[in-house]
C-alpha cells in the first residue's frame, strides 16, 4: 500500500484515523489508466466501508490545453454541473445520511475536507471530475463487503435518427456554434448530417450544396437551419462570387414545397409595440412559387410582351403589354393546384390543432384568376374535409382581402392562424414579429405536404452590423433566442417522429430555459432596449456569449430539478 504508483502522488488513506487528502500534480490531466490506479489505491486503502464516488461534471473552462508528445489534442466536450447531493453511504449494512455536498470546481480546491478531487480526461476526451467521499463506519465489517460505485449525474439522450444541419453566415454562424457546444452537444447523442450553406461554400459548389441539403431534409425529415445571406450586387463584389445566387431559403422551400408557420415567443417582461396583442398570432406563409420562383426581365425598347402556354391538348397565348417607349420591366410567375391544396391542408391542420380560427388573405378582387384559385381551393378543402371538425371545435375559416386583414390584425387581440400567400407572408411575418416585440422572438417552421418533414430556422437575418463589430474584436449583444428555438422545434419534431419522450422533455426544458432567462432579467441589448428605452445601460444586458451561458445555466438547473 505504501508503494507509489506511476504518475500519481498520494497519501495513503487510513479510515481508522480519519480521511486523508489524496493529491495529484497541479493542473494535471490524468487518463483512464490513472483512474484505474486510483480505484486500485482506494480498494487497497479502504477495507470496511462502501465508498460512494460522485461524478461532478463541469465545463472545463480552467482546463489547460491538452497535448501529447507536443501534438495538440481535441479539447474536451463540456458537460453540465448537475450533482448536488450524496444521499447516503452504506457501511456494513448500516446507512448514514450525508448532507449536501459542495460541487468541486475544475482544478481547484483539491484538498477539501474529507474529499479527494481528481480531474480526469477519459480516452474519449470527455472531461469529468471524481470526488471521493470516504465515511468512517460505525463498526468493522469484513473486507469482502467493500463496494465501489460510480454514478453519472447525467446520461446523454440518445437520438435514434439523424437530423440535417444547415450552417449559415456572419453573426448567426458565430453564435450558432456556441448554441451547439453549450446547449445541444452536452446533452444529446445526436447524428448530424452537416451542410455548410455559408455563402463562400455555396459559391464554391455552384449552389449545389443548397439543393443537396434540401434533398437530405426530405430523406431524414428534420432540418435545422442557420440564417444565410441572399446575395445582392454588393455581396457579389464583397465575396467575389461567380454568380448572384438565388435565396437559399427560396431554393429549399421550393424543393420542400411547404408552408412556413411563424409564431411569437412571448416573454412576460418584454413589452409589445402592439399592446392589444394579448394572444399569439400564428402566420402561415405559403413557401412555394409566386415572386420567389418568378422569371423577370428588363425590356429594352418597344415591342409586344406575350404569355404563352404550350399544353398537350391546347396552346394559350395572351398579350400582356405593348411597349411603345424606351422599354420597362416584366415578370412571369406561377403556382400549382397541388401546392395550393397542400397549403390549405397544412393551414387547416395547424388551426385545428391549436383550436384557433383560420383566415386566408388574398387580393382576388384584382388577381381574379390567380388569387381566385387560392380562394376556391381553400374553400373546397374546408367544405369537404374540415368544416365539421372546425364547427365541433368552435372555430371557423374565413377568406379576407389582404388590406382588410392587415387592418383587422392590428386591432385584434390575436389568437388565430393567418394563411398568407408567399410574398404577403414574407412581409406580414416581420410586421407581426416586430409588433410582438422583436424579430429575435419569432419561431419559424416549414411544414411539408408529407406531414413528416419540417425545416426549422430563425426568422431573422445574419445580423451583419453586429458581425462587423465582431470582426474588429468588439463586444456584441446579439439575440440568439430564435436560433435556439430553431434547434428546439426541429428536435421536438424528431422526438415526435421517433417517439422519444426524453428528447421531447429536453426540448421543452430548453425553450422554458430561454424564456425563463429573459424573464429573470438576463437578456441581450435589443430586448433591454424594449424595456428601458434610451435609458438602457451596459448593466441592463448581457453580451452574446454571456446570454447563451445564462441559458445553459438555466437549462442545467431545470434538468437537474
């Protein structure tokens, strides 16, 4: 027992005389082999007592960089600090209660009273901390009664099927990485099919990566997307692009052919710009066709513009306009009965699930055939499939003109689903988000016609202004809540498809942790401005990383409760 084991410094334990601290080299990272030696040492030293070994998991913020033979190793994955109590220690059949045990921080306070703290790096480079709490037994017991128990504080949730991750651009890409590292990876054993939709990579692949990510979404049924840049002339020059690539959101939505449902994330302490909105408004945006799949052109000089359809049974030719001057512009757009039908089905299913009334808005008085087709298909789907269900639930469906609907929305209290055509939904969803408080407090989920496939994303852009500050090394306070909810909503759908109750519970706790953090007064600057206005000070808000850390702390507390 007095023989020193390689790589360890220790003082032999003699419980008859009381516990002695076992020490290790300062800031030393030990391996599983070292841990095994520790167990051997405890077994040799302790002959008549059951020793409880509690695992305290803590983000290794103080851990020095890992290396072997001069080569840097991957850094450990942080785990939440969840352990608070050792309930009992058994010795010779007698049980003695043990009070609350202090959590031992990484690489500090190794000589706590009666405890030997050890920082361990497993072969998988998962950092944990073992705290050995010996207890002197009331009476001697045979040596063969020694039992050594190792209890993990939290077991990662196994996610059976993959999800598709679509990475993005600028500031959202920066905190997207932090969200994964602090709020997702420590808790989930998750297979991710990764696609880099950052603008440089889209350009390098001639935008094929965007199409591939959408096809993967259809295969795996769940996609979670970071905000991305849609390039304009300035972006083409900034990134030296081969082409002015189309909106990745538009490309993905056209392949998935779904409906985007956006709904506010309501925090009690965040004031609304429209105070009359006491209930949420869920806006369903038809995410296929129209302006987002249109063909437009600049017309130079006089000439006749025609719209021609060459069908199998007939050909239709319509004269659109006769240009007589210097020219102008023209656009041609389309939609399909199948897509409009799916839009109607998704909208009515969502309204019925929420037990909220449903409104469809169009401008069928002007676009009598185009918008009239939306109106007719919605009415047919309602009459044949949903009317009796809606009436039994005490809800209704109604068509309104878009201008009338906007006026109604502004004076309503909320509590309904609003189905919009593609462009209307693009505009009105931002109007709703700002009215409820912030674009950073809006969920966005694309629901596909198959009823199984969804794509969850943030409803805002890449926050370029903050990214410019970040590039210069300045402090930013960027709201990441919508991106966190993209992960929670995507994973919640994965949980429902896989019948994974643990995963579903985790997503609910993640969302409540976000809201709870804000309602406790910890928030980013955009939200603090809504509360304090021009009198806001630095003390009123957290920076980008501090906020994610605060959510992580709240999440750990809710999981361990």
